[in-house]
C-alpha cells in the first residue's frame, strides 16, 4: 500500500527548531526520511573505507538504522536525536538487531559543548534543515565535536531534483561556501536519498569533508 501523503508530512505549523516539530513528525507515523535501512551514501563511504574505524557521532539519528549499521561495522557510535519517539524506536531496533550503539536523547546544541571530539561526525538530513535557521550555531557544533583530522559526512538534498515532496535542497556551492569554513573537501558525489514516499528516492549529495591538520610553518 502506498503511504498516505498526509501522514508523512512534518507538521508545518510548528517550528523545526523545536523538539515538538520532530516529535509530531514521528508521532504521525512514518516520516518521509524513515526507511529502516542505512543510507546508500553512508554504506558506500564505509565499504570503500573512506573513513577510518573509530569514534563516530551521528547528529539527528532518527530511528537508528545508520547508527546500527556503523556499530555493526566496527565504529564506536554515539547517536543523538531530540525526539524521544525516534530514540525509543532506535533503541528498540538496536535491541532487536542485538547491537548497542549509544543512543542519546538530547538537543545537539546542548550536547555538543561537553561531548568531546570524534574521529567521524555524520548526519543524514540534519545539515540541510538546520542551515536554513541556524547555520552558525551548527558550525559551532561541528567545531566542538571535531578535531584536526576528523571527518564529516553529510547526506543532503540536492538542487536539481524536480519531484515534489523531497528534502530541502542545497547546491554544490552552498556546501563549499558554508562548510569549507571548517573543512576541506574529500569527496562530493551525487546520490539517491531513499524515502517511503517515492520508490526512486530523491537526488542528494554525499559530501565527505575533513578538518585540516595544520602543520607549523618550517623556518627557512
Ligand atoms: C530529517 S530527520 C533525519 C533522521 C535520520 N538521520 C534519517 O535519515 O532517518 C532529522 C532528525 O534530526 C532530529 N533533530 C532535529 N533537531 C535536532 C536537534 N537540535 N538535536 C538533535 N536532533 C535533532 C530530528 O528529530 C530528526 O530525527
């Protein structure tokens, strides 16, 4: 059965900066980003060993499929979401799959300052929302949770998708101008973002970046 479109819409009368907005999206059923399987872009990056095994922070982990995939592939996972329903679903999914990422119910803006630094930071569908309302705050978060040499992968909706109902869209220039303030680009590839709303999914970016390792200038 095709999911009912009205069921999938996040509630537009609420502010996406509030936890109620996200809570309501999960309470209403299956939100348009929830597929229950790991993101194609993340699977490729891990399979191609583009990021080393180590600690990883997932920002806005939703119901946990990506965090579980990372834990199964040898990463030490901390996965944060502001929605209690999403975290509950994630913990249940992990229990059923006999896998134990660390799921944390928290607002990333409160969590980040004391979270420490991770080898790898990942989000699917967080940057492309938050950049619209609080890009500077998010850059502060990324600064706090990375160190020189840390990797950051974002999976974001891409400009050029003409189908209705997809994720917010960002251009390659947006990614460069907004994220290159902190990171250097490792790889930018187009990908498909899966959705229960559309079997072909939506056009997206897999953008892998790394925080530069600054070396002291050598005296001449
Ligand atoms: C578009 S959904 C993507 C979820 C998941 N990454 C996926 O692909 O299925 C964005 C997620 O970010 C979470 N979120 C929104 N604001 C947040 C915040 N300030 N701190 C932590 N999580 C947040 C939402 O609850 C939601 O689960």
